[in-house]
C-alpha cells in the first residue's frame, strides 16, 4: 500500500476498540514501528493522535482498509471511501482516496461513477426526507414487505 492510503487512516478512521495485544505500556512504540515498516515512515499527524486511540485505529486500518483478505477488493473499498469522502466532505480523504483508487487501477470513469452514485444517493435521500415519504409505503411500493 501507499502513503496516500495511509492518509485515509488518520483523516477518516473512526475510533475502534483498543487492541490488547498492542498495549505494552501504552503500545505506541510498537505501533509506530509497525506503521513505519508498512509505509516507510510515520507521518506527523499520526503522532498527534491520542495514544489511547492509536492501537484500535491501527488495528482497524490494517484489518479493513489495508487488508486484501476482506469481502471487498481494495479498489472497491477505495472507491466507496472516495464516494463517502465527497459527501462528508473531507478534502484530505478525497485527495488520498482518489490517488489510492488510481494506484489500485481505477479509471477516471470509475472514479466519476463512484462520486456520481454518492451524489445520486444524496439527492434521493434529500427528496425522501424533505417530502417526508412514508417509509412503510415506500417499502411496499418498492417490492418489500
């Protein structure tokens, strides 16, 4: 993985449970070493993270975003992350996710479609909520129970 993928870790990761295996004292030295081995360095923003949150954030990053052993392939995860980042909006994530998606083989067309889908979903959500569409009726009309 690249350093740009790592930017998503700090910019967009939510707090996760603390990893007991990483807690020596505060566990940060071992985690910083693992981050350095993974990315070739430890960016300054990582050192600004609370040490109490670092083990869980790093575990989540490694087991979800950086792993190729999940249900979704890495390129798909990068496109999803980009689409969400565009809606939040998070300029750090948009920049990093666009670079990561391209490095993982996403075309400009795929990137555009992912962002367009985010916009389309947001547009319909705005209409459903603003028009106060009845959810039970919506489900019935759309073929649900």
